[in-house]
């Protein structure tokens, strides 16, 4: 067993375990001194040459090659776990991250060790999902990247029993990861989320996040490559040849008979008005972007309307957008509308209760 922590004892660490006299000491030394004879014979201290990212990665790489599983403890948020995750991914070693937060804590993402690369999201993905729609957490990620490997200057206040519970779950996950029993039928990564009030453990799936640099290291995947991938997966999943998809302009031409004022599935399909486009132009100009050569300002949007139920009121039903061609936007809106007819609009008339 190896222990490693590049951050020395800080004043915020003092309360739970470390003593004032140990300020500035490497944590691994303090922990090691607390061990008994047997413990010392099992545990080895690992130290990096410096606190630089490159030195830490080199040290981690050497150790990761010799272990069956890596357990990373995050008691204060830092970017270190993401660095460990990248090293473990390359070394094909399962990683379990145990994290404390104000609401409780989490263990995971627990990934399929044989196919770590193909399975779901990593620890960066989980962190990115958490930061979505939360400006503070997004800024904290930036701050921690600059501060690497130092953690935030605060510690979540959690009950001791919760730390014990989290440690047990982390050990369970580590044992599962080490002997390869964590691989479930699905390829999804799982995150065990602990909440203190009310106390519950929820297992959630962590898909890969589009902004994760570890899961998507190469950003050059083009739309034509994505199209080829879709065709390949279609052939694999449906066990048959896949036809080239029809062109959007052709689809638009074929769907025109679905649109009419009376007795048609859709009431209308139209692009946005000049006023709406002017409004988007102003939005871009106000934010310092030149609307004339801005792709977003010049994008096209089309809306399909359905006849409203029990009256003449038409309701917006679906939308489509295209950066370059309004007719393609119309075709996309129509395809979306047809799909929604099957997926959302079905309601059994016998189940509808009318009150008057
Ligand atoms: Zn990821």
C-alpha cells in the first residue's frame, strides 16, 4: 500500500487529525508516524520531487503501475483528483474518488475497469455536471486549476459518522474495483451520492460530459465523422445495411403536404420574422459581437404550429435551427414535429375527462 499527498499540513487541516506542531510537515510522514509496527511494514510513503504538476504526474505514474486500485480522498475540493484520474486512465488502473461536500459526500464515479475508456464519465465529468448552471462552482474550477495542487481555503462541515460511512463505501468500491467485480452489465459509470439530511445513498449514472478534456482529448471530431459513426452504429445495432440519410431540402419538399390551414397535421411552418432577427442582431451587438459576421446572429430558426385542441388557437409545436439555411431549419422543425406526434402527442380519448 502506498500513500501520497503533495500538499503539506495547512492550518485548515488542524482540527480533525493534525496537531499545530505538524504545520508544514508532509502529511504522509504524520500519518506514517501514527501507524503501528504492522502498519509501517505494509504502508510506503511516496513523495514527489516538487509540487509542480509534471513532478506529481511522474510520481503518480510510477506508483499507479504497481497497484491494483487507486483511492483518492477529496476532503477539500482540489484539482488533484482529476490529475490522478488522468494517470489512472493511462495506466488502466481503477480509481475510486471519495469526496466530502457540505451536503454529505460522494464515492465514484465507479467505472468498468476493463473498459475504462469506453465506459461512462470520469471524475472531471461528475465535477462539470455539478458546476453546470452554478457560476460559483464554475469559477471555483478555474480557481483550483490555477492553484493546483492546493485545495480550496475552506472545509465542508460534516458529522464524523458521515466520514466513517463514506470511508466504508470508498473501501467497498475500492475492493470491487480491485477485483474487477464493479463491471455491471451497462457501461455506465456510477456515482454513490451520500446525503446527510435525510440520510440516503443514491446511485446515479455519470455520462461523459462534452467539455471533459480527459474523456474527449481531441476536439477535431467533425460533423461528417459523427455522421459516419452514426451509420456504423446503426449497422451494428440493427444488423443491416444503413441507407444514406435523405438530404434535408428533399425532406422539406416531401413534407409540404403535411402543412395546410385546414385538415392537415400541421397548421404552418415558418421562419422567424425580420423583427425577431433584428432583436437577435441587437443582442449580439450589445455584447460586443459584430452581428454581420456572427454565426449565431445569422442562424435560422423555424417553428412548426399544430392546430390547437378544441378551438382555432394554433400552438407552437416544434423548432429547428440551422446556421446557414432557413429551409434546412424548416425541414428540421418538421422532422422534429413528426417525431413528437408519435412520442408526446398521443393521448387516449377515453382517458380524457372533459369538464364544462
Ligand atoms: Zn470525463
